[in-house]
C-alpha cells in the first residue's frame, strides 16, 4: 500500500487513479496523518441497492380487511379526539 501526501496526490491524481484501477490501494496523508484512501471501486464497500418489494416474502399476505374494514368504535373515538389530554389542544 503506497502513501502519498495531499500535495503529491493533487498533482498526480490521474496517475494515482490509474494505479488504483489496477488494484493498488493508496493512502493520502496530511502532516504524516492518513486522511483518505484511494481504492479500486470493486474493493470499495458499496451500499446494498434498495429494491421495491424486497421484503414481500417476509411479510406474508396482508388481508384487505386490514385496510378496508371500519375501525372499532373505541379506536374511531380516539382518532376523533375523545381521549385527548389537558394541554394537548384536544376538544
């Protein structure tokens, strides 16, 4: 693993990118402290791609009644503010 200074990295960036693309890892340092690492994209940890429906098999089938049946009376009253508390701007 090669180490270069920020100044050298700035003036030789194209060369460093070529080296990294070939598989070399390059550490960039400032005042002898490592601050960055240039690595080939295949070696970089990529975030997994989010795909719609990826969990559909884990959740199972949600019945339509879950969404379309009327709410029970006590839950409907709660949504309408029957159970509000003093100071929460309830009715």
